[in-house]
């Protein structure tokens, strides 16, 4: 074949998958592959899948049906198209994917990404290959570092995986089975990656993990670090102006992490803290290991050190045996916390999880009706939070051009998209923007001419905490 081979990677689901897809692309670049946004042009198509959302596997098989047609067309033209399925659906389904979709050449789980070139070579010589073992070696040590050009192409904000896997075993969740036990990267390895990103122009780092605040990576003296201490170390890297992390578990909000929100100006005042339900009875059935009171205590401790902090969360409605009183407790929790945003889903059984075999599964019509009511409450609080932003001045990280000429889109400290009129030369800068209007999905603003009313953390003044009314 003349010229470099092309790879198209489609990511489903969480930020971890976006990060993993980027690292796969970096690894393949050294093997002569270039990325393409057009699946029709690809010699290699990788579906990086997620098993968390409802009907995740069905969506993958539907996508594979479309790609199979492209593979057949390529064969008629004398061009080989390789199809690979990666991620959590691959880990969970394994050989079943090959059985149901024979056009697939390679199936590999999240622990095998660093072996991708060798796996592709095997698939080309041997036929269909399935690799879903949990290896002993550290895949993060073996993954290729991204080039400066690749980093710049991905923008001024970057994900960095610091932790993978989960030991919590929530009754509804497949992560412990698809991602394995909790594993944390050494501090030095993370700092080296952050320094490379900063040198290439990245201004914002989002630390990610399935249970990111359970981080316990090894320090230079061989002792385990906490996420709070890791954040403090990353905050010292020149060029990194903003820090975030997700996704957290309420049981792992330890003292040094809460202190980091008080002490680190670069740590943004926005925390995604999944609760799943407001009912203690359902929380116990879910094996969440915390109560409603425990969760609200974490919220109170965070607000004590950062009065301007805002929260988002995850909710599941219709968990087995969830009664109307249990659901009402979830609605009152939404009102009590006053979330700036949240993700909400109907419970969907995952094969192999304890909840899938529980009695008293909630009828679909009940789940749908409760989800509608929950989302109405969440939307009400999110809208109220956005309205409170109007007239305030935020530091906004300007990230990309907008839909219309002259527009730039950035992110507020609270992760809201902010549209502002400004020259493209300002992309990558953090600018003071006064919010002039709030729409359903974004804020509109103007570059601030006067000194902004900002506190020491670059958001709003601590005298005026940004809290949605509860």
C-alpha cells in the first residue's frame, strides 16, 4: 500500500475511553498510522466501547453492522480493512463479539492497549484474535508518549489517567469485572506526562479514574500518595493553570483532598460526586457504602473550605425494589444540594452483577416516569445556577472557535461552555469574561474591561458563593 495507513477510532462513554483512544492513536502513530475522522477512509477501525450505559452492547453491534459494509466494499477494491473492538464491552463480551460479528478481526480489553501493534500483527496472520486477560505488567509504563504535535492537535485541556479499576463492587456496576482491581500510577510517571503536556501548550489537566479519589500511587520514597497530595504536586508544574478530577466516590473524600480545594488556586470549584440515590435503603441495596447523611456531610465539608464550590452528580432511578418513598428521597436530595448539573439514568441490568438477579425489578414504565420527574428537578436547579452566573465575571479558558465568525468558546470554572467575541489568537489563554446571558446549554459573555470581582481561586468572590438555591 502506498502512503501511511489510516486509523479511525470511535470512543463511546466515559473520559477514560477518550484518554485511552488518544493513547492508542499515539501508539499506532509509531507504527505508521495516521488518524482520520472519516471511517470510510480508514484501513483500521477501532470501536472503543463502554458498558455502563443502557444497551451498550447493542449499540456496538449496530455500529459493527455498518462498518462490515465498508469492509466488504474495501475488499472489492483490493483494500484490507481491519476491524477491532476495544474497551469494556470487549472485556465483557469477549469471543461472543466474534461469534455475532465475524467481520471483527480483533477484540481486546482495557488492559491490553499497550500490546495493540502485536495484536494487530497476530490478527493479520492468524485471523480473529481475542485478548481480554488482565496482565501483570503496568500498561502505563509501556504505552508510547504522545508527540507534541498530537498534544497540540487535541487542544489546551487534557485528560490524564492516574487510577484505573475499582474495588467498591456497587451492585449495579460492571467496572470491577471489566477494568479490574484498583491500580494507581506512580507519582513520577504522572508528573512526567503532565510536564510533556505543559511543554506542548496544555493549560488544564483533568485527572481521571474509575474511582479517582482512591488514588494511592507510589512516591519517590516508596510511600503511597493521596490524590490531594498529587494535585498539590501537579499544581507546581509551570504552565498548568487549571486542575480538575473525576470520577469520585463519597467514601474517599479524605482530608488532604478537601484541603486541596482550600489551598490550590488552580483546582477548580466544581466537583462531580456521584450519589446514585437519596434513599438509605436503596444505597444499602446498591452496596454504595455510604448513607445520605455521609454524603451530605462531605458536601458540607467541601462548602466549608470552598464556599463558591458547585456540585454535579450521577443518579440511577428504578433500581430493583425502589419504592415511591425511596424515589421521593432522591428528589429531596436534589433540592437540598442544589446541583449545578447531573447525569441521570434508568437502571439497566448488567449481566454478572448482583443487581441483575435481584427480585422486584422496577417496571420500565415506572422507571421512565421517575426519570422524567428527576430530570425536571435537575434541569430546574441547573437553570437557576446558570441564571446566578449572569452579571458575574469568571476566568474562562478559551479553547476553540465558535459556530459563528469572531466567536471563541471556552469553559468557566464550573465547566460551562462560555461563548465570547474575541480573536482566535486568544485561544489557549485564560481571560476575564463577564457573563451577559444564560441559555439552556451555555453562557454568553464579553471580555471584561474592568477589574473582575474574582476571589483567590479565579472564580467568583468568596463573599458571594456560587450555590444553586436548594
